[in-house]
């Protein structure tokens, strides 16, 4: 009888542990971004379009009620310019990767979370994945670009309030992008399917991140659940991408996401900082 009671206790404990781990993993996934999600789209006329994201699920309410939503327009007269940058370090390294068609975008992921990190004022945020939006979601002085890359990082420190950092890179049409050239062959074979492929070792430091001039502001994820408190770092210098590369990315995702850019969101008196070592400090104007 004593043995049976011990066995029952152990079995009960294991069941509780499995449920807890599954729940924790689910919460973390929803906090960062949806995966393989077909319950929203990008059509303004659709009942599942951006205007209705916050009504589709209760955990997506921030998409409708949030005050710190992304993307935004980095208009010059809203920006405060600084010569001295924050203590920002990017420390990436080669690691095993997979490429995944999530339906609403193409995502390059480092499953072991060992591809390096970005450190801001001493806090380290580890690279999770990178994905693309076409056309760009963020704009500069009203200009929308051909493509936008998001490199998503997350801190493991439970005491960090804003634990997600996204590094954004804008692309102009021009010569083929070297980093995308490494991936586009695999992307082209994933047309209209949600699946993944091993990519072997990929070094994220090969992504052309431009110069040390960048915008910084506090916003949100640009897809459901539109989690707020995301630190955005947008490179001011653009990269180059060919029309064929953008076409390959658009063709691979589902039809509803061929143009997968969320509309611009209100600034709501947020502060936008531009770090430019060569510029003179300029105070920004709050428009709304």
C-alpha cells in the first residue's frame, strides 16, 4: 500500500509538472509572436484584418486598446537627436538554424538560442529569430520601403520590464541582398505551405545592419498579440534588395500576407530618439 501511495504521488507530480511546462511554453510563445497563425490577415476590408485584430481573441486586446503600438512613422520633427549613443553592443555568432514558413511571414530561427545577443546598457537580449515584412512597416518621413527585417531578441532576466528588443532594417530596391541570397533558394521551395527546413549553421552577423546611426523608441509587436513594451532599434541606413528577392518572399507566404505590413499606429506623445554621432543635438516637437 505504501508503495502504491508513493507511485500515485510521483505520477501526480509528473502530470502537474508536464501541464505547468506546457502552459509556460504557451505563455512565452504568445508573449513573443504567434506561430503558424491563420486567424488574422492583412486586408483592410476583411473581418480578420488589422482593424479587427484586437477583437478576434481576448489575449489580442492590445492590438485595439494599446497606446504604445507599432509600427510608426519616424518623422523628423518628432525626433530628438543625440550625438552619443547608448551602450549598445551586438554580439552574434554562427549557430544551427531553420527556416520556417509561418503563413503570415518567412522566419529564420535559431532553435537553440545560441546565435548571440544584443546588449543595451548592460542588459543582454538573446536573438530568437528574424523575419521579413513587405512593404516595410515603419516609415521615415512618410517614405515606405520595399522590405523590412525584424531581428527579435528576448532577455532571460525575469526582472527586466521590457524584455523584448527588435532590431529593424529597411531595404531599398537595388542590387540583390547578399544575406537573402543565402536563403532565397530554400524560401522559393516553401510556396504557400507552413513548414520548416534545416538551414545548417547561419551567422546572423552577416546581416547588413548598416552604420551606427539608428532610431530607438518603445512600441509593440506588429502582429498579434501586439504585446507592448518592446524596445525598437531601427537602422537609419537602408540595405539593398532585388525585386526578385522580394517577389520570392511574397510568393512563399499565404495569399493574405503577400503584403504583410501592419498600418501605421498613432505615436501618442511617445519619444523617438535618433542616435547620430555626426549630428548636432536637436530637441523634438510633440505633435500628438
